[in-house]
C-alpha cells in the first residue's frame, strides 16, 4: 500500500486539541510576561540586589587616628598612611619564581607565603602595614589575586624615650597599651564607608557614592614636656647602666597642678619595632610594679605625730642603744645615734626614732593617714594596668608591723603613688589629683591631709636630709634649696628578705616655693653601691637641676649649696 493512501492519514484530528495546545502556549507566555513584569517592574529590588552583589561593594574608609602631643605641641605619636597586601587564594596561582619574588619583597619565608595562599578561604592578609614604596614594587609585579588595602600605621618620633608612657597600637590601629589604650576612644575616631564597583579581579573601576564620611580622631595634648621626658630618661638610663641595675623608674610632677611632666622606665623598647619584646620590657614599672619604699616612708609617720601634737620639731627622742625590741623582733639602726630631735630622726634616718613615734599613734589613725595619701589603691588616673599596692587593714596590725610600716617595710607602693604622696610636703599639706593631660587651670586647694604648719615643718626637716650630716648630700642642686628623703629597702622574694635592694629618693625644689617633685627608683643595683643616697639621689640632682632651669624657675639659694656640694659627702643611710 502506498503511504499517501494510508487510512491513518485520512482520519482528521479533533479541532479542540489544537486549540488546547495553543491555549496552553498562550497561558505560558502570559505567565512568563507577568513574572517578568512583576520582577522587573514591581519587585525589582530582588534582582537589583542580586546584580549589585556581584559587582558592587561597600568598603570601609579608615579614620585617621588623632595625634598625641606634648604640652608644648611637640608630636609624640602620629599615624602615617601604609598599605596592606591581601590575596584571594583561589585566584593567586603563583609560579615558584613569583612566590619567591613576592616573599622577598614582603620579607616573609616562602613556605609561610605558600601556606597562606593555599588556605581554603576567600580572603587572606599576606602582610600588614608595609611602606608605600614596598607596596608599589609589589604592584609592579602584577600578580594575579594579589590586592592592596589602605591603612594607617602609628609612628613614635621619640622611640623608647616615651614608650612606656604612650604605649602602642595594634594592626588595626587600635590602642593596645599606655595612653594609646587609655584614651583610645578619643584618639580612634570613627571609620566611614563608600560604595564602589569592582571587577572580577577585585579592582575598583567606579566610585558610586559616599555612604558615611569618616570622623577623624581627636588630637590629645598630654601634660608631658618632651624635653624633660628626654632628660629624665637619659639620666635614668645612665644610672641603671653605671650601677648595673636590673631596672629603674623616674617620675617628675608639677607640685602646683598635679601634672605628670615626665615618666620613664627601664628596661625600655622601641614601639616602632616590636618584633622581639618581653614582658619585662613592656611593663610601665612606675604604675604596675610595687616595692617596699623603705625610709622614703618615714616622713609620713613623723608628720602625723606632729599633726596630732604628740611631738614638736625639736622634741628629743632617745634612740640609744641603736636598737628597739618589740616582742621577739628587734629593730636596728645602722649606727647608734643616742638622743636625737625629731628633725634629726629624719635627717639621720633613724628606724628606732620613727618606730617610737609610730607606736604612740593609734593604729586606726595611722592607717587612715596612709589611706588618705592614696596608698593601697590605684591613683585612678586612668592608666591601664595600674597597681594599688598593699596596705593591710589596721585591725590586723601587730605592734612590730606598725613600727616597721613607719619606715617603709611591710607595705608596698608604686613609684607614682609615692611621688603623689610627697605633694603634702611640697604643697601646704594637701593633695591634688594627678593628670596625664595638660591642666590649664591648676586646682587651688586639694584634699587636706596635714595642716599647713605641719607641712612647713616637714619641709624644713626634709631640707636637712640633703645638708651636711644628712643621708642625701648628693641630691643637692647648685643654686636651689632642695628637700627630700632617701630610701633603701631589702627586697622581699617568695616571702623571704634576700640580699637585693631597691634604692630610692623622693624630693622637691625649690623649698622656698616648691615647683617640682621628682621620684627615682633603682631596682637591684649591683656595682658596689646600693644606698638611695648614693644611687638614686644623683639622678634626682641631675634631673631637678636641668628641669628647674628649663622651666625658668629662679634660684633661691645659690651660694650655700654650691659650696656644700663640693665639700661634703653623704652619711650612711638606715634601711
């Protein structure tokens, strides 16, 4: 049979079937048109968002961190623009030669670079905060998957001179230590953001809009005087080196305003290169390390006895035979002195004399005086990591403990606490708060601790300490009347006193109108001398002399001190 005459071709399909197929096609087309209209006309945000996610990015605009300035406007810390190198590991397929070249420019081990590029991540930093010239050399290589990010790096012009005071920032330019951490909120500012279009390689091809402008960090003006800071650091470093000491610290205060004009510690570090640092280098010992202050503590107990009317400036105190037994313990003087006046007890630094005065004081009143001076608690200046020291409750004091605390044993303090407490003698018996930022209007009156008369008499006693027969002749400053107190304390390690010492001196000048307070601590001098009068007092003299002249403070006693300083030597000091 011929195909054309097949009976199957003679039958005609029902008309409704073709119409049904046509209707289905038209319905499908209408559905597609409706869906397209809905997505592109009504609910278009979805598609726009999907498209933008493929080529638009919101990038952060870092805010410039505020500068840190000294009281005279000298820059102590500033942020400089740098680059960070990052990579998309999937795209960064480098040949061995390219990897070696890139590692050399970034100063990395090739194995470390390869390991980072092999990470199963979409983003990885290769090197943070590199100089712009290095970034430019890396860019010239035109390596696939290697990109750059603008950042800021902190630079400290004075280096190790201000290291412990300023601290440093981390990779994100956020404060990590010191002033940088304490005032981070003011210095940091707030980052901004902008919308850009990036290509497949992550490069910006169009800047679309600014979403939020960055708020730059605020500049901070410290109370520090850069010249005095360098002076204090250099003299401390010389003393630590000459005495082969383990460490040292120095604080310079403005007696009238409570401003910290200089503060330095050793060992130090360079905050611009922190590759190899240890805990010992990082510690700001003036704030974080406590020590027994030794004889620098004696003036406080004597001042309380004066203030309570128990003794006068010339009241005789019997210190013979140079020792005092309290229960099973005995307190000794280095040399027996016999009968001494109260003023001579301070001048000769008699442990026995001070102990006798302290034992006549109520323990509660003595504790209250120490507490008012700020011992046993941080100064609340806001410096991170500040220690409070150790001051036991008076109810638990035994007589021997009350006696030893009067000459600085059985109690621990920080150098900054000790310097602040001496305000009561440099001022008229009151304390003002310390400040690390510049004070434009000094407080007129502070917290009253002793009467003005007591402060005046204590200044006279402390001036005798640096005169012939005192323990600190080496603290004299030619041209100025100086007052202060030496201290030499045996160190306590593991609950036992060992053959190691902390030498200290705290003083102020000029006595006629005190302007500066300088506190010096030398930890474990080992070059043959360990008395505060031999080790710490010369540092005080050098720093105080230069600082008074730098500040234009008029001399108040030129002839007498010039003569005595050349002809006298210090007397042995009690511990």
